[in-house]
C-alpha cells in the first residue's frame, strides 16, 4: 500500500520534473529503498521513476579488467561471472567483460561504449586508479552506478562519493595487511630471516606496478612488520616486476648473480612474480627454508602447493571469492536503488605450512 502511494508520488514528481527541465528524470535524487520483485507491466512508468527496479535477469552489466593476462585477475573475473550467473540470476549474454589491455585510453573507450550501449551498472578494475575521478564523473553523468574493484582509488576520490552522494563504491582488500602478513611470515621463521646470523635481514623486493597501492603498501608494510618484530633490514634491490612471472624470474636471476649468498629473503608483491623468483632460485641451486626465504601474495594454487612441498616460505590469500562475490552483491544493491558504503574491505589470510593444505582445498 505504502509502496503504491510512494510510486504514485514518484511518478507525479517525475512528471513535474520532466516538464520543468525537459530533460527527463534524474535518478541521482533519493537513495530510497527499492523493490526487488519482478515488475508488473502496468508499473513500468513507476519503475522508471524509481530510478532502479531493474530485474536482475534483464540487467546489463559492463565489466572491464585492467589486463586479462594477469593470473590473479583471471581467477577473480571467472568467479565474478560464475557467481553473477549461477547464484544471482544474471543472464550471461547481458554481461560484457572487456580486456583493458593495461591501457587506460583503451579502457576509457570501453567505458564510453558501455555508456552508449546503456548498461545498468559497471564493475571496473581500472588500469590506472588515478583515472577514477574522470571515470566516476562519466558514469555519474550517464547515471550509471559503478563498482571499482582491486585497484583502490585514493581517499579524496572515495570521500567525494560519499559527500556528493555519487553511486560509486570500492571493494578490495587492505594492502597494508597483506604486507604485514608477509613480514610476519619471515619473522616467524626459526632465525627470523637472518640466515647468516649477522643481525640483519638482507633482502630483495620485487614490486608490482608501483602506481598500484597494493604494490606500494606491500613493499612498505612487509619490511615494517619485520622491523617491528625486532629485526634490522637491508634492501639490496628494489625493482618493479609489474605482477609478471617472467619479470620476477629475470629480476631474481640477475640479483642472484649480483648478490649471491647475501640475499636471505626474496619478497615479491605477488605470487606470479614469486613463482618466477622460485625458478631462478632453483636454477641457482639455492634451497628455500635453508639458505633463502621466499614470500608472495595471492595464494595461487601453484604457490600454495609449493608451500606444502617446502619450496615456498609463505604467501597471503587474496580472497578473490569474497571480493568477486562482494562486488556482484554491491552491483545488485545499486540496481535495487540501495545506498552502499564507499569502501568495502575483505580480509587477507596468512598462508604458511601450518594451513597450506587447508587453503589448497578451498581454492582448488
Ligand atoms: C593484486 C594482486 C596481483 C595483481 C594486482 C593487479 O591485488 O595481488 O597479483 O593481480 O592485484 O592489480
């Protein structure tokens, strides 16, 4: 009853607005509760006025991933589409997933095409998180809500979503936590990473794309955690590997040639690069856990299997199930016209020989 009255009012208000502005009904107004049940034909106008009420099975979704060749984001996008279709009732044909090809201009084009084709919501893994203000404005103008994933826009931007009531949100995991867990994993080894017993942990750091907050914080907080555990540290090398296995392999190979036994720990901002590092470590006849330590982040199956086999010191589970499902749930909330928080965080989980088997079961 109440809903009927609200709808009639909404239609009336909208008609007045249309007449006055002659530009149609803006939906950036009331963030009210919306119905989720299937729409009756006669209520179509009211639903349009409702600014939401899109039936899930008819909802068009535009997804763009910064780069399809990224191992972790491949697991993420697979889970995202699976969950949307199998568990939330989206129609696969209505979901468009684009490869941003690590090129922001290309991705911005894709977003423009999503706008032209009239998607109801977007889920975006930006190539450059610094382009969030521009992208958010494009989406806002087109009245399309946006869920950012994986690469967190800076705080000024996310604060603006709240203060200006923009339908944009971010879901990810706290990169500081993943870095801290990496440092703790080294601090929890029998000699706290100081294999040669000289009182200092000498390490190399293989970084992801440094524009990315995950790369920045993992680099900083892994070392901070080790130092907080009472260790002195020495950075022998810091080099970007852009999340890429082949680069991780090459950087480690060169570093082992240059620094040899001095390297006690190889910190990698993700598992793909750590798997590359492991190839170089094995080729140089070094032994994980005996004369060198190696940690990554993500919990790719190969990395976790290597922990079980004693060939990796540890990793950190970057929960793509929780993040992908959370992103889809946020998109649904937007489609229902609900308000959502600007920032949504999913926890990381430490992965060491103690729980590697258990994590492996979960991700297989
Ligand atoms: C990180 C992940 C990396 C890479 C990156 C892309 O969270 O650990 O492996 O996928 O996101 O932005």
